[in-house]
C-alpha cells in the first residue's frame, strides 16, 4: 500500500463509492481523498504523492482516513502513536477523542500513555 498514492490509499476500503457501473471515477476518488486530507491535515504535495515518501505521522493519518471513510463504529488502534512526532501524536489523540464523542468505540493497544493517564 505504501507505493500507492494518497488518494488510492484513502479510498481503498470503500472504493465502490467512487465507482459508477464498475468504472473508477478519479474525480470522485480525488474529492473524497481531498476531504480527508484536509480534515486530518495530511501533509503531502498532492493526492498523487506516494504514501511511501510521507513522514510517519502522515502515513498514520492516511491509514486512519481509510477507516474513517468506511464509517466504522468500532476502531482498534494498535500502537497508533509509535514512531511519530509529538504534534502528530496530539492530532491522533484529538481524533480519537472526537470519534468517541461521536459514539464510536475504541480499543487502544499502546506501550505509551498520554501524561494525563499516567
């Protein structure tokens, strides 16, 4: 998946929403991906950029956007902040808080806990 573009990665789990009669509509794929790119503040040159060249934090955000788009109600976060910078960690924890406020359930497996929990 790392060799695919940001747009291709974001829409992969719900690709059917970007297709009409079995044909992928790139304009719809790009529109959906752009929305998640903005919402999660994914820093990439453009939607065609390969995920492989993004920072670890932005790669994590691309993965998160896949599952946000799937409209899941239960999320399993396994080491969601390992190896990413402090700013990206804060953004991921804020996203998790927003998901629970919207009624989603989260199971988090982590060797790191926010200071407020320690």
